[in-house]
C-alpha cells in the first residue's frame, strides 16, 4: 500500500475534521481500554507507518528507574497498521482530548487517513497519537528484539505488568484481524513468553 502523504502535525485544538466529525485512531491500549465516551468504533488501518515497541513508559507500565516499552508508530513506506477508529462524542470532545493528552504524554497528534475494513464504511480523517522522537525524553527507539523482550518481561508499573500490555495487544489483533500477521508484535509476544517461562536459547546460557 502507498504511504499516507496526508500525515501532518496538529495542535491539541485542531479538532475539526471531515464533515465536522472527530475521530481518533487507536493502535495500542486504546484498542481494549479507551476510557472515554464515543459514538461508535470501527476496525480498520492506516498506511505508511509500522507499529513498534520503541516508546518508553515510566508512569504506566514501568517506573522512573526501570521504564517499560509500549507501542508507537514509525514511518515505513509500504507498511500498514491495523487498529480501531473511534468517532467521539462531540459534546465530550474537549474533555476527551484533555484526558488523552495526559494519558498519551510524549506523543504528538497527527492527522491521517483511516481505511475501514468494512467496505460499507467510507474513509475518514482521524487523529492519532505518535511518539515524538525528537522532543520526547521517553522515546527509546529501536533495539534488538531480545533486548526489547527482556525489558517487557521484566518491567511493571501502576497500570500493571508491561507484558500484560503486550499480550492484550496481541489478543486484540487476533480477535479483530485474524488474518493479519503483525510480525514485530507477534515475535515479541513469543520472545516474552519464552523469557517468562524460563526458556533461554542454548547460545544465550551463561
């Protein structure tokens, strides 16, 4: 699929989108725990990005001394990310974004095109939170898969174990998109389960 050329940075007050509707795209914990009012939710995808566990978390799934890792999006021409689009309750939009701006601290709002899986639904402009790699002290960036897996297996925070976040996301992907192979996500899931079950490859034994 082609990259989404319409992606752009937005401020928190930029809420007026196509046909005056306000949509938010969820690709991480919003998929199973939005915690805000919405009029409806539909499954779909956005183009030109890939989901990666490159964002640090000190306040949700980790601590100041041992930050965990959660999902963000990185530009990747030809890739797509599946998730859900929420049509927000218009009367609650300001309150919702105040909540989300706090919950998604370190992430910047961008506008992208959302493609519903249901062909009866039309494409929508949506807002999505993406980690700001340049101005975000919690951004950890890429690392070897086993290193990321070790962090996720070890870390925990006020919202629970970091591994729970990973497993919930993998579960939602299989539930909503059973034919989609999210390689990075599912390889991390396997690696973290192996660590938590005490399995270490022979070459990694000390």
